[in-house]
C-alpha cells in the first residue's frame, strides 16, 4: 500500500510536470501575429509621417466620431493643402466601413479633421488614408481593434 507521503510526492511531481509542459508550450508557441496598432507611422512609401488620434478621446462602438490626422514630412515639417481620402473596413469580414468618412477641415500644423467614422461591430478594423499633397502622394493603413 502506498504511503500518504509517497502519494503527495507523486501529486506534487505531476503538478510540477504539468507546469513545466505548459511553460514550454507557452514559451515556444509562435507569437500570435496581431495587427500593428501603432497610431503613428511612416506612410507606405515613406513620403509622410502620419499620426491619427480620436478627437474626443474614447471611441465607442456604433457611435459616429471624428479623428485628427497629423501629416508631416519625414523631416517633421507640417504638410498643408493635403487631400485625404478615407477608406477601410474589416479585413477578417471582407466588408468596408459602414459610413463614408471625409476630411472636413484643415486645423493648421499639418492636422486634418476626419468626420463620420463609425465602427459598427467589435473586431479588427482598418482605416486607410489616401493622401495627396504638394509634397507627394502616399497612403497609410492603421489598424484598430474594437
Ligand atoms: Cu465585421
């Protein structure tokens, strides 16, 4: 008959083994390639540095809101007289944006207001900005997870 101590020792050993296996699985699992959530980045061809920020802070699913886009040259000079076309959608659902956001104002300092953005469901969204300006044309894609 097994002594209680041996049984306890066996149980502890099993737990330790399980923890070890989980640790190995965890450490060797490939990192899930979540979308890059940076809100400031170089545009696709490197013409601009583009930053986005919600104008009012919090973004709530299903509510119309506006974003401020800040456009700078790679040397940091504000980009004026830019035209910004907004597209996007949910890459995993193959649908576009539920609204047609538009650039409605230039606020100075390379900042533009984009109005009419809505994320109608939870998940991974992309906002794609097509930018043309006297400095050049380029585009930038931002990922957002609601
Ligand atoms: Cu969707």
